[in-house]
C-alpha cells in the first residue's frame, strides 16, 4: 500500500516521479481544488461515472470512482452533477452512437451549470477519428484520456482544474501496470478483479486489441493480495477478468497458467465463489477443466464465445478453431462437469457470411444447447482486417439470419434453464428486486437468476432456494431450508 498522507503533502516540492506516489500527490492537489470549490458554492460537489462497456470497462469505472471519492466528490448516478465522466466502449458502432447522443444532453446540462466539468475516457478515445470528431463538434468537453493512461486520472484531473481549455492525453500503448491506487466497489459482496489487460488475438472483426493494447498479465502476488483484502472487507464472490483468461501468465517473469492461478485463488479462506471471463476456446486447457471439476468454489458456468459455427467464417475471423474442434471441446467439458452451464457470444453478418454459414451456427447452438447466447450483428470497425474485406453482407440478409438464429437461441436456452425446475440450489442474493420490493434477486452458481421472497438483510448471503417456476431465463423460487 502507499504510505503517503494526503493531508500532509508538500506542494512546494516537485511531484514524485515514481508511481503510484505521483498520483497520490495529485490526489492531494485535487482535494484542495475541490475543497475551495465546495466552500465557494457552499455545498458538496457531486460526480457521476457512467459506464458504456464490458466488465473490464466497469472495473475501470470503479477505479475512477475510487479516486473521485478520495479527492472529495460525492458520487451520484445522476448526470446533472458537477463532474461527469463517460467511460466509453467502441466494440460496436452502436456503443459509439450512444455516447454522441448522450453528450448532446450533457451539453444542455452544462449550459445551466457553468462550472460543470465533462470528461471522456475508455476504448473509444483510443480511436483518432473519435477524438477528431469531439474536438470539432463537442468542444464543451474538458478532459479526454484513453485506456493506457487511466492510472494517471488524478494527474489529469489536476491539469483539468488548472486549464480552461480541453485537456487531451492519449497514449498509443503502455507496458506499465500501476498497482495500489484507490478503488470503489459497486457491490460490497462481489467484485471484478483484473488479472490481465489487453489482447493479442486479433480476431479480424475486433477493435479491442487496437484500443486496449498488447496482453499483459498482473503478477499472481498482486492478484491474490487484492482478493484477500477484498475478502477481509466482506467480498464472497470474485470475477477474474481478462479478454482471454486462458492465456494468463504466459508473459510473466515466472510464467504461470490460468489453472495454476485458480488453484491459488481457491485456497483463499472466506472466499466462496470464483467466476472468470472470457475464455477463448483455442486456449482452454485440460488442466483448467480438471481444476474446475475439482473445485468447490469455481462456479458451474463457462462463457465460451463461439462467434460463428461455420469453419470457413471462423477461419476468416482468425479464431483459430474449427466447428468440430469447438464441439469436441464442449463435449469434453460436459463429460467432466455435467452440471456446467455454457453461454456464448455469436456474430451474424461477418463479411462473406451466407445463409448456409448461419445454418452451421444454428447447428452448433442446437448441439451445445447454450444456457444463454449473446447475439450481435456484425459492426464494421475501421482499422480491423474485416472492415477492408470486400464482401460485406447486405443489411436485409444479416437481419434475416439474425432473426433465424435468435429464435433457436431463445428456444434452446429456455429448455436448458427449465431443467433445474424442482431442484434446491444455492443463490447469492444480490439486490432487492427492481420491480417488486417484496422479492430479492440472486444468482445460482451456474449464473441463472432467481427471484424469491425476502428483504435487504439477505443481500450478500448465499442461501438455499427451491426452484419453483421457470420463466424463460429466470426462476421464481422459494427460500429453502436445505440444499438437496
Ligand atoms: N475477448 C472476448 C470478447 C470481447 S468483445 C472474447 O474473445 O470472447 C465481446 C463480444 O463482442 C465478442 O465476443 C463478439 O461476439 C462481439 N464483437 C466484437 N467485435 C464485434 C464487431 N465488430 N461486431 C459485432 N460484434 C462484435
Ligand atoms: Fe476481440 Fe478476439 Fe481479443 Fe476477444 S479474443 S477481445 S474477440 S480480438
Ligand atoms: Fe470492453 Fe468495449 Fe473496450 S467491450 S474492452 S469497453 S471496446
């Protein structure tokens, strides 16, 4: 942990060069700015962090929130705040469009609240075309930074407070991982943990390797230390995060496999559940299957993105497995761990895809019987190899294939989820039900959602529930006394 007292920082000294000390220096500085502003306005200042992307993006938002709290902001979800930061995503074009749409609304809020500050960060900011557009058409934005320098948030905030122009700092890459910065958690009982950053796979449709950089694994010591600390604070479930967790540890000084890391995480006393995502099928080892099988803590759920069931399309996607290899892998996993639920991601409309390729995908869905599948329409990402392919599929044909696939996905998922009806299983209670406050909502080990009568005192507890009625993708359940 850092050993710096923010209240005793000497600003007459130059900022330390070393991280994370340098950031604590700037946090202390920001704290002074916020204090002055609070005194001037005679009220606390409020900040909102809005997440647009995946679980890794959400984890980054928690880090941003941790720093905002440390420097004296109150956190809110309301965008009518004194500081609003959008943590953006660019994996598909609709994610970008949502950001632009909501920025327009922020501008009108800023016109009413002149001292409001607006910042943008995240994956979309790593794209030069997005930066250009913001500089031209969204000049009211105060601060822009990317994915590689997010650890410098405090320093960038200080620069923003000291400038009346747009502050922009985007890096093309980094090999640094800065540890021990403050972070906030959305849930007291569960948390995401980054085990690696970036991606080396370059699937031909995907922008992530370009905006998140090369694969870097965190040291096992740092990961285990972070989890132990979280558990001491009441966390019972962790989600280990990486774009391809199965290649964890390859580039460490002392290489280590993901399965070996899981074995160490399993030993942490007080930790009850372990999840991870995402697994690339090409790197899923027998060792991992064995560790999952023997584990008492690793949840019975595997997210195993398929992307396409057509070997021809998989090749063009640079996924490096065939339809047959994927099916054989699923069979092997199901044989060893029969009660595992498998979910997936599928893209429809990749360049050159024909209805017969969609048939192949549907065939895999029927054979695997996924518990859930996220289906996406292919989105052309500038700079990726697929964007330059000539045989882009017309929208109407994509739509037709997408609808056909979606129906099969929904039917098979419903069938799978229903199989648990009448069983009693353990659920981790996550929240009071959004629509009916007499119910609480929890999650089974296999990731299925359950709703049952209960109150907020149950939140964070793992309790047995009787799975009474299956409603498509979730269960109406009853609190049970025993697990059968
Ligand atoms: N690293 C993860 C995926 C991260 S992106 C993995 O490989 O499994 C999450 C999902 O978005 C992907 O699995 C893919 O299905 C989808 N996706 C990525 N790029 C896309 C694009 N250009 N168009 C449509 N969907 C895309
Ligand atoms: Fe994208 Fe492929 Fe990397 Fe996943 S593994 S982030 S789909 S390039
Ligand atoms: Fe995640 Fe979107 Fe970036 S999916 S890694 S936030 S492009």
